[in-house]
C-alpha cells in the first residue's frame, strides 16, 4: 500500500487508477532510505513464475550484476496542488544489484526467515502474501550489494552483502 505523499502522487499521475489502497511493493528493493528497515536489511530482488524461470534458465548466480532501468518523466505540482507530468519521458538506469546469493523459497518461508529475518517484509517471502506451492511457483530472491543512482553524477548508496 502507498503511504503519505506517494499515494497522492500516484493518484494524480495515474488519474486515480492507483490509489492509497492499491497493493504495491518495491522490487527490486535496493534503496535502504525508502522505508523504515529491519536490522540487517540488505537489498533483494524477487521473482516468481515465468520471470524466475527465465533467470534460472540463464544461469544467474553469485557475482552476476543486474542493472535496473525504466521510463521516467519529470513531474511538478500544479497551481491547483495536483501532480502533473511536465517534461519528456527518458529511459534511465536507476540502480544495480550484484548477486551474492540465490535463495529458493518454497511454500513455507519459515526456514528462510530464520536465517534472514529482514526479508519478512518482502512480498515474495512474507507468509500470507504470495501463496506458493511446490508444484506451481517457487520464489527466488537475489541479494547482495546494491545501489541507487542519484542526481547528474550517478552517485550511489551501497549496502554490502554480509
């Protein structure tokens, strides 16, 4: 769920298709400063179904590097106080994750959460969130060093893999 100013921003920019009650999550979850975090937090990238199978078939393993990119547009507040797009769309690399460990998470996340309690908030692990069964879906998380590029000089914040 979106909270605070983010819900107003999403509401305005999507013409109310996304609201404060629309389910959403960070994935990749690579920026420690975005939310209050549990002790020991590290970046994570979760996949299920066809996306997870594709990455597994490509042989993703420890040491591999993911670059995350997306389509971004500048926004500003209008005189009426709503958010509006005010510039051209641009493709940008916004972050990275170097794989430290690939974790297969079965239908019961208890074992994973005992070892990595900071993952309890990730929807691909959380009990009661995504329902996983051995015969249909296996969630996989990639975690390691991560960063988010900020500003014109591509500064980044980094959380080391422990």
